[in-house]
C-alpha cells in the first residue's frame, strides 16, 4: 500500500520549507512513524538531507522531465511507510512555460497528480491579517489541487500570531502550526544551495534541534490527519538502463550529485556500483566496464584534484578502452583545465579539451532536452534525454565533437552541447553540463 501524503510547499524560495520538512521528518521518526520523503523538482542536494532525517532514501519527482508512469513507479518506494512527505521547490506554482512529461515542473503538479494536500509555509514577518489573502489565493488558484492548510513561520510574538490567525479564520484556512522567529537551525549555504549533507559535521544535532522545535510548534497529529492520496495500487518502477554492468562511480565531496532514482534503477537492473574517491587519489576500479563522474564541487577542490596523479593516470588509462562519462562537475574534471574563483588555472584529467572558469562566473539554470549525436553509456545514438543544468562555470573552450543537440524547456538551442572524444583503443570520453533525469519523455 502507498500511504497518504502531504506536499510541503511555499509561495517562494527562502520561506523555510526545508527547515520545516527536515523537522517534520525527524520529529515523526522520533515518534516511531515511518515517513517516506520525496523532493518535487530536480534539486540535487535536498534528498540527502531527507534521507538523514527520515532514515529512508528520498527520491525526486518531476512533472516536466518524467512521465506519469515513472512518477507512479517512484512513489512505490513509499510501500511500507506510514506517511509520505514531499518537499516542493521554489514557489508552489512555479514551473516552466511549456509543459513536459505530465506538467510544467511545478510542485502543484505533483500534489494534484498524487492527491497529496499542500501544507503552505508562510513567512509572516512584516504582515499580519494580510497574510490570509496570500493563503486564500494559493488555496484557490488550482481548484483541483488538494489543500491542507498553512504553517506560519518567523512569527514575531504571541500577539503577532493571534492577528495572523484571525485573518486565517476569516478566509477559512486552517493553521497547522506557528514557528517563532529563530535562526539557529538554518542550514549553511554556498553558491549551488545548501552545503551537502555529508559535509555537515553537526547534522545530527541540527536535525534533533529541528525535530524538537517543530514538534513544539506544529500540530503533528492534525498535520498527519490531513494527509491524502493513499492507494493500494503499487506500480512497477519504470526501468532505468544502467551505463554498464560494473560501474566505477566517483563519490566524495567533489563528486556527489547523482539522482537517487538512477542509482536505485542501476542496481535494480543488476548493475554493480563500485565507488572510488578522486579526492583520495583513487583510480576507478579496473574491473569496471564504465566510469561515471557525477556533478559536485570540483571548483572547491581543484588544487587537490590537480595533484591527484594516481586518479588522473588511472582515468586516462581507463578511457583508452572503456567509456567514461561526466556530468557538470564531473565534465569539468574531465577537461584540460579549470580556473578557480581567484583566477588560478588547475590541470584536470585531460580526457577532453574543455576549459572552464569560475573567475568568470555566469549562472546557468534550467531543464534540458538532449538528442544524442553519438551513443552515451546506456543510451543509443538519437536517444532523447531530459535533464537539468545548474552551475556557475563559464566555458572558455569546448573544442571536442559535440555530443548532442541540446535545447531548453522552450525548445531553444543551448550552446553547451557536451563533448565527445573517441580513443584508438575503443574507449571514449563523453560529458555534459546537464544532469540526466530520464529518457524518452
């Protein structure tokens, strides 16, 4: 059985939904309630925090890059849990202009598709009864979307809370909790979002603090009772084609962004994942038949990677006869050089001629469609992939053969085509700046 669920969302980013989400996960877990977390949208970082808080692997659900069958299949990971909590991205209705697989990427799409009522987190600082107008508008904008109520955040005082509640009563919106203004449990951020869960030394303390804070100020029983969308129907997960049978996967603080549903799909298909750490100067396992370098933060570790001679030599040897693929940060590490924010160039592995710079920062964000010009590990030529790009690197040179014709969500061409280099021994190096999510949407 798939248990009932809720969508934790907000009018905009920075409103406090991640703090509430993590506090709820940890608070329910402390009560012995099994909660299955999901992340609406293509965010790479939040699912690891969800997993730490809940003890269950979190998965992305995305209405633009996934079709309904894939979303339903991923929801099957909630079997055996008591409750589903999905965290939204950006504002509740924010998405792209042109729909994709089964929506435009908005959290409201997932809430409506799955029947999970929305819990709207409202930053009430600087207003009182007027906040009710915002809540009413969000509850009515899509009549087919289930709506549970609101959690007030950054409440200044008991008097302030009373005034806000008066407004909510006037428009018939239920208040499920009221969080006083507090900064101690806010998580540190860097240029791509939150610092990764694996780098948070005090994460258990932060989660325990968030659990206690949320349990004190949110009606957990009422919130759980508001959940909906339970079903006995468990759909088979959409198959994920692994890039190989034995996959050497770079895994450390520089290479950590790989979608959980892909890893789970690879393993479900019978593939074996062989982790290695470039930062520890480890080479990919020589018994692997493919090497995968995920995204991450190579720009923060460029000096260490430049000095990792065993890693560089091992990767170069591997690529002579077998495929190596990199996404975003992994793609940059496969290039010839990376210039850090201070203007210092660091030698990378040189599998490709790519030169990138963080001294000349430029924000790249958005969904991507790729029509492959050449085979990619696990995907044939002309396969159509969906993915997401999020980085600040500037390309100085991308001289190798273009890997794909890439467009954005509005079908406009994207100049970052990815790269392909073939080797005489039968191997190849491929890379893209987008993180792959699915094929065939």
